[in-house]
């Protein structure tokens, strides 16, 4: 419902317009990177499902605006939404093990940030190979 509301009210077009003015005529790889980190940033605080539902229409509209295939950007959304490594709050299963494992928030940051960047590089390299722009 939230994604539908964004589309019907023009929120998606507003975000895409802001994204296009910020990124401009950059390469598709730059767009993929921006979409990846936008999704990952939302996924730090929202559930991965909510992050994917919010950003997927933005990614698809952005791809259509630029004139590239939406598939690589959609794959970036899916992978970035699942890459909630930096905080323990976005995945319920991880939240459940924080207390028994005596983990601190900084433990997730130390391990999660490098893992997030590794996931981004893999997505940047593999997504366009499987789903060309």
C-alpha cells in the first residue's frame, strides 16, 4: 500500500526527479550504486521487505527515465535490502540474538560495514553481467 500511495501521489516521481538532479547523466553503474546504498540505508532501520517495497518503484522509474533496463537496478534493490548487516534492528532474527550473544551495536558496525561494501562490489560487478543495462 505504501508503494502504491507513493506512485499515486507522485512521490515516486518526486524522488526520481531529485535523484536525477543529483546524479545527472552519470553511468548506469553510478545509478546502481546510488539505488543500492539508498536501499541499504533504509534497510538499516526498516525491515528488508519495507525497504525493497519503497525503493523498487523508484529504481524502476529511474531506469525508465534514463532509458536502461530496470532489471539490474531491481536486482540491486533486492540484494541491498537483504544486506542489513550494519545494525541489529532491521532483522528480527538478529535482534533476538543480540542479548544472549552479548553483542554491542558497534560489533555489527565493525563487521557489517565491510560486508556491506563487499556485497555492493559483488552486485556492481555481477548484476549487469546477468541482466545487462
